[in-house]
C-alpha cells in the first residue's frame, strides 16, 4: 500500500470488522456453511462479516455470486473504475470499512491514490479527469437520489467516454454497494489498527 490516508474518518488502511451479533462458530458450522464460506472469499472463515452472513448460507451464496460477477467479471468497465465507484458509494453512505477496502483496491489497480484522497475529502469534486468525474458524480447521484437519474445523466457518462456496457457495470457496482454498505453498517463496526 502507498501512504496511509486518514481524512474525515475515512482511511485506506486495512481495517478489521466486528459483528454486533453472534457469528457462526467455525468449529460448529454445517457442511453447507463451510462450503459457502470457502466459495465466498479466501478469508471468509476468519471474517465476522462472512461468519455472520453464513447463518443464511443460501443468501450468502447468492450475495457472493452477484458480488463477484459484478466486481470481477472480465470486460466492460475497468476494475479500477468499478473500485472507484464503490469507494465513492461507501464514502457517501458512511461505510468506513467498505471505503477502506475499495480505496486499497483502486490504489492497487490504478497505481495512484489521488482520486481516493479527493473522494475522502470532498466526493462531489473528485476525479482527475472528465471520465472519473462523470463516474464519481453519477455514483453519488445514484446513491443519494436513485429516482432522480434521467437520460441526460446517462448521456453525460456517454459524453465522458463510457460505453453502454461500462454504464451497466457502473450501475451494477453502485447498486450492489447500496446493499453491501447497509449490511456492514447495520451488523457491526470497523476496527482501526492500533496506533
């Protein structure tokens, strides 16, 4: 990771997350719970988030399949831009944990952190070029006022160079973080590294 960023309560540091409710005890987990944890994420068996969601293994399976398809599918919008949009959504929704994860992923993929500093400082003015600015502003609009999106907002994305497939990827990544942020925000809390 590059330099540590801490701005307005948001960070690019690796955070932990603690569930407020009981998680599945891995030593007592069913075969179905173990299977879904193993297919969800490499560290799912150590994560309070996944261990809590494993109480409903089929919902976790569907969540993980949708998340992985949206965030990691080849083609369409570049991965770094998907990560930027989800960092923006997480910043707007106040999800410190998700913002940190996706800030890190953006930095790894884009090899820079300038846009992340901007997102944490003032998301409404973030973006280092017209394409990024369009992605950021659309991500904010769809997060704050999903009923206010119009054809002209889609046209603004096209004018900034996004293809139809990239716009669909952007909408999917913003939409899944409406779900992801609400799970994280309402089931537990981020834990910052010890200073």
